[in-house]
C-alpha cells in the first residue's frame, strides 16, 4: 500500500507481536545489548554533568571535530520518554568527539563504558526508530489540544510503520 497506509482489513495481531519478540541467531540487537549500550550513554552523561573539566575537554573536542551545537549529551530522564530520543540524538551528533574524549585517561570514561562502532550503529538505528514517536509527541504538545482525529491519524501512521517492519521481516 502506498504511503505506508494500511488496508481496512490490515491489522497487527498479538501473533505478529510475538513473532517480533522471537529471537533469531541473525538478530543484530538483543534486549541485553540495548540495555548495555544505554548504560554506556548514561555513564557518558553522568561524567559530563558531574565533572566540569571533563565537560570543558569534551566541548573543546566538539569544536575541533566540528560537531553541531549544542556540545553536550542530554540526560535520559525515566519519566520523560522523549528524553531517550534526545540523548541518542546528542550521542549521534557528537559521535566523533565522544569517541576521542572517552579515551582520555584524565577526563574520559572508564574503559568498560567506552562506545564502539556497534554502539554507534545501535544509536543510529534507535534514532530512526524513535523519531516518529518524538515528532508525534511534539505535534501534540505544540498544539496543546490535539484533536482526536489528528491523534487517530498519528496512531495509524505509527501502526503503518510497524506493519511495514513486520511485512519486511516476513519477506
């Protein structure tokens, strides 16, 4: 169906959801890997928030590597689900500086929290996954009184996107 729209009789079922939960040997990402990577992101954020010297070094590296502003990594606040998107976006935005800064023995992070290319690939994929939800939330918040019809359209768009993923997995 064009534009990611669903047919009237096309619906996600519980079976579709359970199929997505089944893990294959070919799965690139697992829940454990995602949790581990998000913990690394938290370690970076904590270090930058609690150490002014580390933050100064990080900003210096951001300027050297010409990262887009702002030169910071957003906190992921558990009660604000869009904060995960903001944190991942800031990790991707400052990737070059982070990969250099984390190896600094004085200002960087412990070796067990260093990001590797697989973590950055996951960050990019998470960004693509979370972006539609972030955009919908912004539209609802900005309008402050989103109409039910608009919310239904957004839900249909998200459902269509998820259905496309399910259909691609089936092929």
